[in-house]
């Protein structure tokens, strides 16, 4: 049988994986043959550990390691415990077999044998072993420092597995803290942290009886002693045993800071006792080395986690800003993450270092850039919107595709909420479209178009000129056209609508550009639809373009894309009717489009507060089982709320054809079984008149239901399909809350429960205060998915909770909506 050294050499000399497997298989067979030989057991176990490190299965030898820990020889026992911790874990079925050996070794007079058993317990002990051996572990907490430090770690493991055991170790803390051995102090502080965690676990588990006295109140009496230990570390001179780059035992300092944070959270008295020492640690610790940076970072976390003074928080934020100028990427990353957490407590202190944060947008590391963007999005205000938007747009120009996609939707919200003027808003929208066109959300492009219709003639002329110039430049680099789809759509719509207002628009050049976009194979269908719509409108306003437009429309009648084929037939027929009809339908200017709040997110909701809850809403809501089983399947009875049609935008009296494609991506045109008729155009356009222009059917109309109306509070449910064709099971609901009373409703919450076949994402309401006697409504968005769409309707059970005055009692109301077939 080969020795361990020779076995390792054979494995290393193997030239192929197959050769290595043959060596392993041969050695494993020999180990099985000699497993009954006690003299060979230690050598076999050493080989098995090496095999395990290489990734080979060694479960067949688990019993050998268990037998080895029972050896009377310390060397073999130590090897057996090492193998036990490497080859086994707490899930193994054979683990209970070691409990007797562990108990025997814990009672041994030799402290080194005791330490072997303690090390094994701290690493792989199961729930049952921790509970059974807890008395022995507790007894060893009064042993020598060498054993006490290991026993404290065993106590940590025991509390992790059995939180109810934490109370047994409270009385041992005092004696452990008197120990001057740093290893014992480190494990003791770790034990105290675990006791605090166990207290939280026990109190959050409603089915367990929580401790009568919180463990935190018991442990906080040791705070003066802990502060003295920390002060001694800060003031201590050089000690070779614990010094790392001039820092006395940084591991113990970090653990103490974590414990201070846990003890000081929500406790003003304890926080005041820590303030001076924390300021001293943050001031006197010189950054530059890893150990010092680790302490400074933990110190800042502690300052922000306790009820610290404002001056101390300013010092902490300053230290984080110093990290942002460091070379270490990890330091900059954690600093940005921590600054984001600080915003909730002290935003002004963070704003002092705005320029330093902006510099992080130019970092080479994408993770740092992302964290900087997230932080800056939360720092946006009316005072700095122009500065930060300029930085965001410059960042978009050099950002990766993934970064653009994450940022553009947030920029839309910021522009809407903080825009200082309409001129600035229009200009900023246009710059964002140019910088990240392909990744601009559809609602942002639509909002920009709607905004243009509300601008004065001068603004429309300037925007048209800029977009026309940018369109010419873009077409000079054709390979970029497919990456600028949203910009193309906006630019084409604008020049088609307002080209006559700009003297710089050359009709022949414009026709050439539109042809180029239309002829490219990589241009998407929606953009081509915008182009032919713009051409149709231009042909009536600029007569020289009429012949070319008819030629283009005629060629598109045989286009394989059904949508383009259908529209080209309709537009071609439209251009052949009488001049009076064309003037009413084609040449008429587009009326102002109603600018609605973003349907995807509440208008006033800032990007950093957009958090959804996918868990079921908890509270005192009534159960929903009866709805899922009975009431949904029953026929409607009684009076139901009247559904009101609520169009997304008012159509013009002329039925403007430019709006045909607003929802092109969300609608699918069914193929016709017969060709488009070439006659009967008078009947086809008989309804195109001012009184009938609004009768065109709208796709996916919004429906509004009044679900609650009582005591001056009215709740309306607005439903619409974000994608009726491809995702009919998905419905977006906007809940509107209004209050007709003179006094506001405060602390308002709206909770929902659903039957099992419905899932939801519930967004945060725009406010928890509903103003009185005001037209202003509070809104809350819900995204619903009906997994049995077409079989069962939408139905919601809801609970509302509010106060009619600040000092009053809560009013709680519950109800159920009607069955909504939507």
C-alpha cells in the first residue's frame, strides 16, 4: 500500500483525467480492503481527505473517521476530528453516532482533547447535539483561556441552532469580559451579538413565548465595560501579538463596533455614551491600510446605526467621501452603498459631497458606476436638477447598453417631477432621446410628443428644426438607425406635424430621408408606420410630395407586414377622396394631447422609493377562500357598479390619422379573408365628419369603477390592459382616493387580498394623507395577473385604515369589489 506522499505524487504526475481516476479508484479499493486494520486507519483517512479535496466521493469511509476520534492516541484523535469536519456535515445520518465520543472528550482532563471536541461542535454540530451537549459547553466557559475561547464559539453555534438556549449563557458574560485574553474577548463579543440576534428571532416568532425581559436590557449593563475595552484598544501601544499595520487587534475593534451598533440602535442613552469614543475612533484612525479602512468603515456604519449626534453623522459622511477618492475599488463601492443608507437620516450631509459622488460616474468599474447612479437619483431635487441631469445625459452617451436601460425610465420620472420649465423639459427629453433612443421607454416618447402639442409655435419651430437636423445627421450614419428607433419615431412624427413651421425643413431632402428609413430592412414596423403616416400628412400639406407618397403607398400594399399593408391601403384610399374630406382628416393640425400621469408608476413617486411587495398583504383582512371557491363562480346578482369608459386622450374632431399608431405595439390586426375593396369609398368615409370623428373604437380602453363611497371618502378603481394582445391576463389597476370632507384623512393605508388564481404587485401609494375639500387625488398602483383569464373574473377584497384627525382613533373598513370581467 502506497504512502500518502507517494499517493500525492502519483496524482500530480497523472497526465490525463482518466489516468487520475484510475489511480483514485485503485487507492479507494485498497482503503476498503484495509479498513478493518486499525494500524492503517490514520493513513487511510489522510488519503481520503486528499481525495475529498479533489472532489471525489468519500462517503464510504465516514465510519472510519468516526472510529478514529475514539482513539486513545492524541495524534490519531486529532486527525480523526479533522477528517470529521471535512468529510461530514450536520446533515449526515451518521452524525448522531459521534455524540458519545464528543461528550467523553469534553469531560477529558486534557485541555487539548477538550479543544478538539469543542472545535468539532462549533463547526458541524446539529440541532440535537447542540441541545444535548449545552451543559458541558457551559461548564467549559469557566476553564482556561485556551478552552474558554473555543467554548464561547460552541455557545454561538448552539444559539444559532437553538435560539431558546441563549438565556443560559447570559450569566457567563460577566466573567468572560473580565478576561484579558484577546481571543476570549473576541469570542465573547461574538456571543453577545448572537444573543441579541436570538432575542430578535424569539420575539418575531409568534408561536414561541418571547423572553419576559429582552436580552438587550440584560447585555446593555455591560456597555461601560465594553467601552473601556474599546478605549484601551484605541490608546494602547504596540503589541506584537495583536498589531496589524499599527492597529491594535482590528478584529476585536470591528466586533466591538458591531456590538455598539446593536446596543445603541433605538437607545438614546446608550448612543450618547458611545459618541465620544466613536468620534475619537473616526478621527484618530489613519486610513490607508486595509485594517484601518475596515475599522473606519465599521465605525461609520455604527455612527449611522445608532442615535448619534448630527456633528458625528457629518464626520461619518466626510469619512465616506474620503473613501470615494481612494484607489481601492472595494472601498469606493462600499462607501457608495453606505451613503445610500445614510440618506434616510441625513441627506444634507451627503449633498455636501455631491461633486465627489459625480466623479464616480467616470469610474472604469461598472459596479461603482451603477451604485453612483442609484445614489445620485435619490439626491435629485429642484435645486440641483439641471446639474445632475447634465451629468446623467453625459453618462448616457458613454454608458453600456445595460446601464442605459436601467437609467432612462428613472430619468423620465425625474424630468416630470423636477422640471423647472417646459422649455427645459422639452430640451431634456430630446437630449435623452438622442443619447439612449433604443432604450427609452415607449411612454417617455409618447409623453414627449404630447408635450410638444402643448408648446407655442416658436417652441414647436425650434424643436422641429433641431430634430430635423439631428435626423439628417443620423441618416448619414445608416448603421445607427436601428439603434435609434424611439428617436426616429419622435423625429418623424414631429417633422410630419410641424414641418411647415420651420423654414429650414427642405421637403425634397425630407422625402429622401423618410424613404431611406422606410427602405431599410432593420427598421422596425412601428417606425415604418410613423413614416407612412407622416408622408400621408405631408403630401396634403406640401402638394409636390403627393405623387411620391402615392407611389410609396402603392408599393407598400404588397408588404408582408400586415399592419403596413393595411395602413397603406387605407391612406392611399384616403388621399383619393374629395379635397374637403382630406382637409378635415389629413391636413388639420393635431390638437393638444392630454398629458396623463405615468401609468407605470405614480407621478410623484421618486425612483428610489419604487419598492413593490410580492408577498401577500397581511393584517386583519377577512379570508378569501370563499371568493375563490364560491362567489366567483356564481352568477352576478344585485346591483353592480357602472363601468365608465375613460379614454386615454381626447380625439380631435377630425379623427386625426396620426394617432392610429399610438398603440401599435399593443394591438394586433386580424387578417382579412378578402381583399381590400377598391370601390365604395363614399361608404368607407361616410362617418368622417366632425360629429362622428370621436366614434372610432379605442384599443384597451380604461374602465373606472367606484368600489367605495362612504363618509366623504370615495375610492375608484381604474383598470387597463398594458398589453391586451400578448398578455391579456395582465391588468394594471390605478386606485384613486379622494376626500370631500373639510379635514384631511391621515395615516391612510389600503390593503388587498386576492383569490389563489390572482397574483399582484402592490406599489406604494403617492401619499398616506388624503387632503380634504380638494380635487387632488391620492393614487396607488396594483399590477394584477389572472392565471385563469377568461374563466374567472377579477375580484378584490380590500381593507382601508385611516384617522380622521391626528389624535383620533383608526377607522377600519372592509369590502369586496364586484366581479370584474376585464
